[in-house]
């Protein structure tokens, strides 16, 4: 109670001189014929326009917040964060040479793609099936020969990544006639494999809602540069009967 009384007393003592000085100033202005309202207005330290400062601050904060959300939504999307990703690999493997010029089928290296959810990265044994003879002394293949001798796998860097919350089955897509090119692009033209499509839910759902344009005969799923012809129609799956899942549990299991 004593502290509260002392504070009131101190505040009163500090305010009274200000009140007296204001009265003196007003009396002086009144003697000159200045109305009280104008005299009080002239005593203000800050202009009245500063009353708009909170409103301006709120508008700036709201505009800045909206701009930040839009920038994050647009530039942090898979289209800008994934497309173009082409990591450096431990061995300079050229898909343009192997899949393009030499015409090696995708399934020679990615042997499980028709039977498993994973396409499978080729093992050292698969690579040495050719390179035990072809370019056997090339300095570029030293990591491969070391892997063959030590039994340690080559640490390939994965290019197309999905989050742990997503289940994707390669075999299910190839079984109905979705080609490798539809998702991975023309790898036969790529010296270094890169991401060409935004591997995101919105992009996947576009195909699930209308799979017809992506379908091809099953014997053409690994063919690069495939062009549909009228003769292919009987060998292409009926899109209306596929009914690919569009519900959450179809991919998020």
C-alpha cells in the first residue's frame, strides 16, 4: 500500500509542473486572442498524421506477409526445386551413349523395373559384364574396377527422389503401358541424367485423372521417342478401365 501511495504521489508531482506550464502557455496565447482548441493543438509535440502509423504498419505487414507466402509457394514448388537437378555421379556414366547411341534397353541395367516397386540401380556385376572387356583400362572406370575388386558397391547418387510418405510402384505403371520416357524424359539424349518433370502430387494426379495420353503398348514402354500410330490402338490398355487411384491411400500408405 505504501509503495502504491508513493507512486501516485511521485506521478502527481511530475504531472503538476506540466499542467502549470500548459496553463501558463494557454493564458499567454489567450491574451493574444487565440482560441483554446488552437492553443492546445499547437502544444502537441507530434503531428496528427502519426495517428495513421499503426494502420500503415498493419497494411505493410499484411502485404509483406502475403508476398512472402506467394514467393515461398511459387519458388519453393517442385517445379523450381526439383526440375533440372542433375547430381554428379561417382562414375561419369553417359545415358546418351549407352541408351542412345548403343541402344541398350533400360531393363538391361534396371533389371527389376517390371517386377518390383524399385527400378534398381545396376550392380557392379552388371557393369562389368561389358566393361571387363570394353574400355577395361579406362581411367574413368577406376571406381568400377575398385568396386569389383573390393566388393564395395559404387555409391551412385539417386536422381529422382520421393519422400518417405509416398509409395510408388514402377512395375504397376509399366504393366499398364506407362513408358519410362513419360516420367524420366528422353534419357537417351542426356549425358547426365536430370529431373525433367516436377515429381509432385499435383503432377501425378494429372496423369491419374487422364492416363490415356501416356499409354502405349507394353512392348514399347522402354522405347525412347515413341510415337503412337493407329496400328497400336488394339495393343494399348483401355484408359476407362484402368481407374488409377486418386484417393490418399493410393500413394500414402
